[in-house]
C-alpha cells in the first residue's frame, strides 16, 4: 500500500510538514499554508505541532472512515489531521504508561473548540466498549452541548465563541478504556451577562430558553421575546445564522438527562436562568439622592423564581449593611445606595447567580463522570483565543495574558528546546530568530519590580469605598512603574500592551 505522499493520482498542495520547506521564512510558511487552504487541506505539521486553519465550512474528511484510517497509523502514513494527533497522544499514553496533554491555542474564531470536540470524538471511538465505558463516553460527548449553551456566545469574531476556559481530563484504565474524568473551568466572562458589544449576543442559554421552552412553561417563567429583556436588547442582535436556538435547547435538555439530572434540578436551572433576565429589567429612580425601584411590578417574577419575597430583592438592591468596629465596640449601619450603586448591585447579583449556576453545571458533569484516579489520562486544554475588541476590559486583559503564557509554553517546548538540542549535539545550523514573549509576561506578572497585576492590586487595596478617580490613579501608577517598558504605552483614558499577537488598547 502506497503512502499518501507516494500516490500519483492525488493532488499535492505544498508540503505536509513545514520542516521540509527549502527556506524557513515567514513568506514561505504563509504561502504553503495558503496553498493548502485553497485546496481544502486545513491541517499542516511543523514537526510534532499541528497547525489548523479554520475553513468556516464543513469538510468531508471527518467521517468514520477517517477514524479507521488514522487509528494506529504512523504520522507520515496519511495527510496531516487532528485525528493523527489524537491517535498519537492515545498510543503514547498506552505505550509509555504516561499521561498526555494537548494544548489548543489560537486567536478568537480560529476553531479551537471544534478541534477539541474532534479529539474527544476520536478518543471515544477508538477506546474500547462495555456498558460502563459507553456511559462515560456519552457523558464526555454530551458535556459539550451543555457547557457550550451556558458558556458560549456570539461575538463579532465568532458565532459560537467559548467565553470560558476549560481543561477536560479523561481518565483511562490500563487497557485504554475511559473510566472517568474531570472538567475544570476558569475565567467565565461574567460581564457578558449584563452587557455586550454591538452585534454580539449574551450566552446561548438565554436565547435557547426563549425559543425552546413549551408555552405553558413560558408562562410560569415569565418568558417573552428577547427584545423585552434589558440584558439581551443592548446589542441589537438576537438571531445567529447557522444556529437553531430551539433545536439547541432540546439538545441541552437531552444533555442534562445524560448527566442524570432530576426534573427538579432541571427546573431549577431554567428558573435561575429566567430570573437573571427579569433582574435586568429592574430599573431605579432617584428619590432624595437615594435609589428607589422605579416599578415594583418588576420585582415579582425574579422574587417568585428565586423563592424570595419582592421586598427581599428590593432591600438588597437599594441598601447594604456595614459592620463598623472600633475599640471593643461594633455597630451595624444600614446604608442606602444611590441609583448608580443600585444598578451596579443588580448587575453584580446577576453575574454572581450565573457564575454559580455555571459552576454547578460543571459539578454535575464531574459527578456524572465519577472521577477515577487510574494514573493514566489525556488532557485537552481549550481556552479563549487572543482577542481585540472595540472595548477591551479586565476580562480581555486576563484572556490575553493567558494566551501570552500559552505562547511562552509553545516557545519553550518547540523553538527554544529544539535549538538548544542542536547546540548540545554540535549540529551545524543557522539559528532561527523568533520573538520570545517572556518579556511581555514579565511586564504583566512580575512582582519585583512590580508589573501591571501588582500595581492593579495596590490600587484596588487602597480604594476603600471610593471608586471615583480609580482609573486615573491606576494609569498614573502604571506610568511610574512600567511607563518606560518597551511593550507598554500609556496615554489617554487607557493603556496599550504590545502583545505577541499585536497591540491592544485596554
């Protein structure tokens, strides 16, 4: 049997592995990727690294046939493919008796989540059978639509963008059968719950609820059209091409069944999701310099759905209790909030409810997986891509910082390690210049001298109860601490960081 590169009747596009390029230059790399992309070959190797270019369409080589072809085959036997990477990882785990991990990185919209799902699908197909094993596989695969419903959203870059990071660990028996697992989540974009950029959407779960809930249940939950809710109507985007919210709601509920959630638990999830929408419609007016709820009728539905009284919500949104202590005495002070503080409190409550709901769903998945400590596992890290939006806040800063760290790992494991090995073995070669982004990571994280995170901690610790002028204070202190750094640029109402992927204004 001829290998794919020996075939005479197959069209060849560029080179499969770019270490074979005659000249290692940026133009040659881009040209090779372009050639392959134009012929619908989206995968290309650089040694052990797999590059994938998002085709933004469904391709024909992700069928059961391809799974059979790549299972147990050497890397060079077939064209580059994510299945080859998954098979290599699985076999290395079994042969070396050592846990494996794949890191998926790239900018927002590059197709990271889709590739993570292909890897999980491949592992589920090639890793044995049995009733218990099949149950674990079902949970692993069905966790995707559940967590995507509550953790993904439409952005200007991507119609199904992951707005959280996750690390999926699949645990295997010595025979290579999946016996358990664990999902770890981090950096959920809570701010999206209360506001979105133009032409973006809130999390999919809200639109699925509106489109998919039966009419009788809609009445119970107080569900109407999306444009009625303040937390959904700010961006002006309700429908997404290629996404069927009603069908996805059915898939989400099916996933809850696979996770063995009770009807009561599922109803609680729907109630909390609906209550967050109703919370957003509570507005405030000023009465004697203090906040008052503009229309008490808007308190009824969130109170009913959360199992509290309307007065409870009203009190918590318009006032707060402070414990004042001095000497050996203490005093409880009831402070009434102004309209700005009340709106902030409402949004903070909505974000906290959604964040805890999401953590609960991850816990449900982990409980269903029944984590087993076998010593063998494969890990799949799928995190936000590098993002540049019109408005970039603290969450984008954290996302891009994580991507800087992933890029640093990539440099350490590939370029730097490989070149050091050449030096140790005395191989004559021409060194390849590359940008080591360690300097950017240090700008953000270093403690001595203080980096951006340290300065931010200091400003937050000294704010006390006053937020006015906080931005100016932060910019002033950043200017003194990192103002001369070559990858930092101050000025105006924000600052610029020169990331490895480009400049970004925060």
